[in-house]
C-alpha cells in the first residue's frame, strides 16, 4: 500500500481472462469517500482513493491527516464485459459513475497506476517566508513573516517592531496566513 494512496483490491475480485478492464471515476457523497471505498471493496470491486498528507489545526495543536486528493471522487476498475455495474450506484456513499453524454467516462490507461507510484508532498500549514497575521493576544493585528516551527504547538515569526526585526515564538493557533 502506497503511503499516499489508499489502494485496495478485494480478494473476491477476479476479472475474466482477456476481458477488457478500465478505470472509471465514481462520484461520492460529500465527505464519504472512505465509506464509499469500504463498501465498494466489500462488494468485490478494485478501487483507488488517492490521498495527500496535510497539517491541520485541531484545538490549537497541529495534527497530520490523510485527505482525499480529489474530494468526492475515487477510481474504480471495472471489467467492461462480465461485471455487474448496477450495485455501484446503490452503494452507501456513492452517487454514481461520472458520465458524459450518458456514457461512463473511462480514465486514460496508465493514469491511475502513475498516480499510485507518484508521491504527493506533505502540505504544511506554513512555509518559511509566508506572510502571516497575528489574530489574538497583545500583538493582534500585526503582520510578520513565518520563520519556523517551534515544537508541536508553537511557531516562530519575524515582526518588524520598534524599527527592528524581532523573533517571536507564539501558539500556532494565534497565527493565520495572509492570502
């Protein structure tokens, strides 16, 4: 299993020899990608849910989470001759297959395999040099430059204060990135 892709193949999945199989895109209900993935696998379908790792704030503390690379979509490998596609649209978490003109759209050959092999970089809350603003505390409203992390729950920013650049360590929840 790739560390940035949830690729699961059911042991019940057994495509017919010489039957053409292709990757298709299944649309899921909002925030139900993992539920749809689990239910499709339980039915014997081969599925891939590309993910990336990102930092999020949870109660003022940074946590790493895996999130879907394509929210509301996952890839499903279907045999175009002998597989029953009917149960897909009634699977919990699945809206249906992506279609163009009423025909399910297949993904170009090799694209899903290339996605599985390719590593998606981790996305951090802040990168060195980002413009940030202090949201709470005695320095609220001041803008600075993110310099580095200072442990799990703190960051170091550079502030232009009293005509000199000052280093300030503060809780990560008190800082937001300027767009």
